[in-house]
C-alpha cells in the first residue's frame, strides 16, 4: 500500500478525527448518527497514521 497523502493532508485528517471523536460525539443523542460519526472519525485517524486514502486510490488522486 503506497502512501498517497501529503503531510498537511495527514495533519488535517488527524485533527478532524480527534475533533469528531472528542468534541462532536458527546453532543449527539441519536445512536445511528453517533455510530456513523464515530466510524468517520476513526477512518480519518487511521488514514492519517498510515498515509493512505482508499477514495484517493479509487479516483487515482495523489495529493502527496
């Protein structure tokens, strides 16, 4: 798996994941919306650590 994310993109995804999980989730009362946002936050964190985005690969984008 080749990295296709640049350093700024990785930092922004990390910040987005932390923001969703730490600040947004406690204010959501609907269970379905809570789980969807949790999955989005975890995916953003995982992508920031591994430096690879599957959507960018499918669209053949390289923002590195």
